[in-house]
């Protein structure tokens, strides 16, 4: 039986980028795509579960994260370039055969987009936390600006190059500890309100956690801190700076269905779904995803594969085995 200690970490050249890739096991490929602010390491338990189920589990640091090189310009972090990276990685891993594709957070966005653009590459899809949203008539940033007005919203804060990364690079432990929390983690009152007019950044608006959640070990926090001290935060934030560009590039795919079997895994307390039920999520996505299953884990939050590691791993193995 494989364990986390058996995971191999190598450097691959992928679309010209020096890329850190973790792998474990042998058999058909299961490709894991992480979100922000994480790296390959967030998938370690699920990699073990699928490797023990007969898969070759592969998890890269995405461009600009951890020990994978960043792209030359902010505008390079767009859907076309990121999908090209994923496609090239799959060609190296398995010759481009259709795979089990798994994403979380920004990784889920990447995987939705990749599956829409390259359906022949994906045999089964598992996404976590971020549902498949319709491609709206108005750009994402314009929607956020209209909705939030003079209130602080992190994605709008991220749009000005150099600002958010300077805050986080100066205090990586502050931002990671503030984000890596469960829904019920007790916090101190935020130092700043949600009013933009107060100035300041994001960390002081989150409220310092009074304790570390059980699922976040000191070892795990140290690994993530080392990853972000190495890469800085700019690369990951650049994905957000391409949201409007991606909205434009995905227009030709707005009516396309995802026809492979899909599992969507989410915590009921994940703020990303804004209180939606499993039935509401399925109803909202089923027109574009005919073979959709929704697995909602009660009380769990956004960092689902860490907060509910055993449950997520079991759901993955069950879904993969059904194929």
C-alpha cells in the first residue's frame, strides 16, 4: 500500500516551464489541479487513495505557484495558455489519453475550462468548491464592481498589479493562517471594516484566527509557507487578473455541454456556493452537464480535500471505480 512518503517529486519541462510535478502509483492517469493559495501538496492524501485504487496520480504546481516557473507577463495567465500547459503535461504523462481530471478552487475553474475546450482529453471529471457558472452577458469584473460598490472585495483588490502580492509577500504566514480556516474557526474581530475608504489590504479584514484547525498540521503549514516564500504570491493572483480575458475567450464555448461523467464535491458551509443546496447546485449545472453527481459534505468549508480528507478520498475512489 502506498503512503504519502512514497510520493515522488520531480522537475518536468512543460511548455518551456520548469515544473514541479508530484506523482504516485501506476495505471491510468488521474491529474490533480490545485487552487489558490495552495500547491500540489494539498492533494497528497487523495493521491495516495487513487494510487492504491490503481491510478497513476499526478499533481503539478501550476504556473506561478510553488516551484513551477511563472509566465513572462500577467496577460499570459489566460485560459488558452493554462489549458495549453495542462494539455502538454498530459501528453508527457500519458500520450494525451483521456484521464480522470480533478480540480479545486481555481483548479476547478481551470478544469471546467479545459474540459469544455478539450473534451477528448477527459474521461471523468471531479471538481470541488467552484460550480460551473454560465458565461454571463456582462464581464466578471463589471459584475463585481456593480455588486460591491464601495465595499472591499478581494477579487477587485487583486486587479491592481503589485498591490495584493506586496501585502501577502510581506506576511505570508498572516494571509495563509487567515485563509486556512474552517467555517467554525474562532477569530478576533477584523481590524478594518469592509469599506474601501478605510484603505488597507485583505489580511486585516479577515480577522486573525484564535486557533489552528485540526486539519492544518504544523508540517503542512510549513510546506505551504516554504512554497509561497519561494514563488511569491504574484503568479497565483495573475489568474484573477485574467478573468475578463477568459470570459472573452470562453464565449465560443458558452453553449457546449460537458458530456463525460462529472462529480461535484463541496462543503455545505463553503462560502463559494452562497448557501445553495445540493439540489440547487445540480439544477443549476445539469443542463450543461447531463451526467452530474453532487456530493455535499455537511458543515465543511472551502478547503474540502483537507478538511474532509477521508470523505473526499472515498468519494473520489468510488467515482473513479464506477468508470
